[in-house]
C-alpha cells in the first residue's frame, strides 16, 4: 500500500544519510587526528579539549594498601574499596556498591548532589570489615572518577567545565569538584582525602595498564562516549609545566564533543540536538552513545507513524515521549532471534503501547535499529583509528617491527550491545587492514575505571 511504501521510503532515506563507507570513515579519522593536534596545540584550539590529566605515571603494580574510589558519571554511581597487595598480591580484595542517583538530583543543586554522594560513601565506609581498614593513623584516601569535562589544575583538583549526559546543575559549573565533594564529606562527618581526580577514561586506562602493559588508550561506550590515551609530553605544545620524568602524559580527549562536516548527520540528529539540554555540543556522543541511540530510533518511528501511518491512523501517544525508548530496549529488539520477532512485539506493546503489528513492520523496526547501531559503531571505530594514527600505530613501522597496541574498552553499551561491539571491532579491522589488524587488540576492561581510580589514589597517596 501507499503507507507501506512511504514507511520504507523514510527508512531508505534515513539509511542513505547514515551511510559510513570506508572512505567516509577515513575522512572522519583524519578530521579526528587534525582536531587532536589542534587541541594539544593550544587551550581552546579545537572542539576536542584534549585535557591534560596530570597523570604522567600509570600504575606499575607496586601500589599497596587500602584505597577507596568513587565513580560518578551516569545514572548510577559506584563506591569501591580495594585492598592492593603490590606486585605479588595485586588486587587482594575488592568490594563495591552501586547507588542510583534520583533524577531530581541531576538537575538540582551542587550541595544536594554531593551531600547525597557523601552520605552513600559514609554508609559504605561504615561497612569496612576485619582486615579492610586503613593502616593505623592514616586517613582514608579516595580516587574520584568524575566523568564530565573538567579543567584539571592538578592531579587532585579541577573545575567543572560543563555538564553532559542529562545532568544540569548550574551552581556546580566552574566549581572545583574535589572541593565540593570534600565539603560534603565534612558535612556528613566523613574524614577522607581525595588524592586523585580522574574521569572514567583515565581510570579505565590506568586499570587496563595495571593488568596489561600494552594498553595505550581507553574508550568508554556507555551513557556517553569518550577516550583517553598516552601522549608524549613533547607532543603537547600547550603543556608549559616541567617535563614529566616518564616523558608521558595521559590526555583525556573528551571526544564526545567532536564534530566534523564528514559526520553523517540527519534531520533526526539535528532535532534531537536542538531539543537536548546541551544543543550544539557533544555531537559525536549524540550519534554514538547509549543515552541517545534509542531516542534516535524513536524519532524515526515517530516520523513513520506521522507521515506513513505505520501504526494506524493515529500516532501512538507514547511515541511522543522523548527518551521513552531506551537503548537497552532497542538492543533487545535488534538481537531478537525469534522467527516472528516476539521480543520486538513485546517491546512495542510494553513500552509504546502498540499492539497488533505485522511481522513486516517488526522487521522494518529491526532494520532501523541496525542502521542506527551500525552508524554509531563504525564511527567509534573511526575514532579509535584516529588515536592509533596520531600515535603512528595504524601501520607497520619502517623498522618492520610491529608494536602491540591494546585499547581498553568499557561501558554498558560496549558490554551489552553485542551487535554494536562486534560491528565496531570488525570495522576497526576493516580500516586497519590485515597486516596491522592482528597487532591491535580491543580488550574489555570490566570496571577498570573504579580499580584504576583506586590505583591512582594509591600512586598519589600523601603517605608516599
Ligand atoms: P555510565 O556510562 O553511565 O557510567 P554504563 O557504562 O554502565 O554507565 O553504561 C550504561 C549505559 O549503557 C546505559 O545508559 C545504556 O545506554 C547502555 N546499556 C546498558 N545496557 C544495555 C544493553 N543491554 N544494550 C544496550 N545498551 C545498554
Ligand atoms: Mg561509567
């Protein structure tokens, strides 16, 4: 019928605009490396902030003692307690707890958010069991993973540049987040010192390096997306401090804010951006990360309902609600292997209150999920290639001796959206070519970020 033709036309048009052939991906990669250079050259020189993390030494394995970590960066935060036993003992013991953040605190005041966090942390500290106490006379020390853009001023201080991922707390912007946390800890009577402020990419890099010395970069694909890597200090013109002994400096790219005319953006992306809390910002993140993929699918479905009456004469009311279709639900539909697409039918019924869809319609929806996930996955691969290229690790060196490059990956999207992660890894191989592909390894760093923050807290302890 005409309706069906119209719906498929919308999908085909969308698919066409989302295409990421290899030559386009290479343009994205090249634009990424150009922006990396610009961001390293001068402060504000690029959309890529290329933030100097003040981490110039990654964990060696010698770290020992009891350390805490706090990981804040999405809808949940985690508190961790890690007992490190040096080279031999490694991670002797680790305990953690996950706490969800009530939505009103994500858009409230700095005071309220940090009080909530400090209280949860104090509660967790009170559950320390036998053998898991700090050494007598020592203050507890914490690595704070705070995964929003921060202007770092030292390893243990930095001011919030802006919120992302649905957070919007005006009075925290510009504040030193370690100061905010420390004040809140004092208010709840918790005596703990933040010795390292990092974000999840830096934590994941540190955690990854602790277990594998070939880890050179970390990428997060979760609610948002970001990457960090180990740069040579002399390749950072904007660094005016003393040259670090190691010669290295870890850079937090904040690649979620990358944008380029080569990115395949559609009307749906433009509208999503305009309606977001941070219009014009985090464009790369908005076409790749877990917070947005399901919402892009919803927007296309809405157009199909509106212009092609895909679900009947009226637009299903639920389909009008922004973010009602979450990426895990999209992923569930995309991975549906039942012959009659039962999972798709159930998601449509439960989430959008749409029943009686035809198999043909359900297939169309799976294809739509595939278009959105494939674009995000292939662009992530292009970004990773950008890092490898910047480091000269994207091809066989003149010496002919291949270096092994391991990228530590973490985040719920990477971990749970199998079609997404498979596509990303295959695309990276495709881009690298067979000669170099086997020396580049993607390694899932399961919660490396928490351990990494504890490790950095240890290597920056006041008692060293
Ligand atoms: P954060 O990025 O907030 O620190 P995570 O790394 O745990 O947290 O990632 C959570 C995100 O991962 C969710 O917002 C969601 O978008 C995505 N995600 C979680 N589970 C799935 C799933 N089964 N399929 C696809 N995406 C998922
Ligand atoms: Mg996280």
